[in-house]
């Protein structure tokens, strides 16, 4: 009985705050359907690691073992990328390759945030915080971990929270920087046939080009493209199916709960965490601005105008952002279907965000 | 008691990092540009594969 009281007296108020944060993440996952596959394990993990004398962490703790086995060596995010690569259909980009430029444009938020974050944080932490703007969880984990950031937990929470909040964050920003006339621009979609050979060569060429130009990105790009090659080769359907479902789900379970080891109150409950959440928002806002503004710039020279809203889908956050843009287009004009164009930009953003992650690593590791 | 402005805000770090940020974004465009060119080439030659 005395031991029980000892444990109860060992509770710190900061741990109770972390239980509340864990509870909030679980609530958002279940009730609001916000990135439940990650926010729920992270929320539960936040409670687990913040129990007094928690046996889940510490040198012998199960979560510490999982962290060392899967995150410290970047294995989990890379394996998850195989699953993500197997899920992505690059056909919309292959039938209209110029859309890839808007994926690059929408990485602006990463580099803008990098500049702002460097005012408050050491370069490796600033770069890790900036990569929240990649709107891609595995890339954020990979970069933050490789750069040895002490803020991995806060970066993860910010990255996944804002990815879930894309339908709330992007529309007001897009509306603020576009005119109604621009939002009404219609874009016809005529699907161009893409050969099987092209689909097979695409992941190989992307890996080679990205590897030659930005060698640090080759693990991220390579695993993503390996997953895509399994999907497109046509002879590994059961592997593709496994990568998309079983493998991705399995790694996601471990990734979410293991990331929570970085949510111990001593590392998490700091003013820095609030600042990181603020900088994450800056990254998402300026990603959106970058994508839309380059699309507007394109329209100055193009005969056939694009609806600049599709530029915002380059933020990655696949497929949420594409859906948001399509919904906004339909709201302005119920016959304006932008989905396929936005999906093309969205998958381009997936590639560009990985390239941006590789370049950040090249610049700061 | 309070940290001075220069203790919290590191302007010199920002001036160091700004060029890297600029090169970083430019780098994303350059790599993407190469990829776009590669995809156009693929489209040109890859379509023969299904014939």
C-alpha cells in the first residue's frame, strides 16, 4: 500500500498536463477523425510515457527499444515510405509533367520557415522544424532524427496535426491571395494514356536523378519509388497489396506509439513547443502561398490559364489537399472539377517534399 | 530576470541561413526541372513500349 502511495505522490503536475494532451490527441483522432492512424497511437503513447516511473521508457523500456530499433536508425519512416509509394498512382503527373513545378513551388514554406526558425533555434533544430512544411510525417521524422533535433516529439505532433488541419488552414489562405475570377478558371481534363513502360521507368529514373543531384535524399526517394515500382511492375500484385495495407499499417502502429517516447513532459512542456507549433503553421501557410503564387506567375505567360488554386495542392498532404482544392473549385462553380489536376500537383508535392528533405539534409548534416 | 532581445532572437543566424534557404528552394526547382525533362523524354520514348 505504501508503494502505491509512493507512486501517486510521485505524480508531477506536468505529467497530468501531458495526460490531458494525450487525451486531446485521442479525442481529435476518434471524434474529429484527424489523422487517427497516428494521432491515436501518439496520444496513447503520450499518456504511457508520462506515468510516474513508467517502465515503457528508460534504458530497458520497451518503447526505448522500439525507438532505437526503428526510429533512431530511420528504419520505420523508410519502410512506411515503401507502403506510401505502393499507394500512389503517378499517372496524373505522367500525363501532365509540368504540374511537377507546382510541387516544387509549394515547398516554399519549408525554406521560409527555415529562415524564421533560425532566429530562435540552432541550425539543426531550425531545419528540422522547417521540414514540418513537407506535410509528410515520415520525411519529418527522418530529417529531424538524422539532424539530431531535440524537438522530434513536438515536430511530429505539429506535422500530423497540421496535415489533418489542411481543410481549415488552406482555404482562407487561398482565398486571400486569389481573386474570384481566378478561382472560377475552368480546367478541362483529358486523360492522356500513359504506357506501362513509362510507369515502370518513372520510379527508377526519379531515384537515379534524385540520387545523383541530392544524394542525401536517395534513401527517402528510393524507398518511396521502390514501393511504386512494386505497384506498377504488374507482376508483384500481392507484394504491392501487402505494402499498401499490412506493411503500412504495421509500421504506422509502431511509429505512432514510438514517437511518443519524445513526448515526455521534460522534453515536451516547454515554450519552445508552442513556438514550434506556431512555426509549423507558418510553414503550411507559406507552402500554400508559394504554390498559388507560382501558378499565378505561370498564368502571366501561359495562353491556356490554370486555376491557381491547384498550386496549393503541391503542399503534399496527399490526398487531403487535392480534395480541398476540388471542393473549393466546386464551391465557386459547381461544374468546375479540378480534382485530377489537383491530384497531379499533390503527388508532385509528395516527390518535391522528399527532395526538399534531402536538400535540407545535404545543407545541414 | 528577463533575457535580452539578442539572447532570444539570433539575427546573425538568420543572415547565415538565408542564402542556404534560397539555394534550398532553388535546388528543389532544379531537381524538379530535371525530373520534368526526364518525364517528357519518358513520355516520348516510353509510349513505344506498349506497341
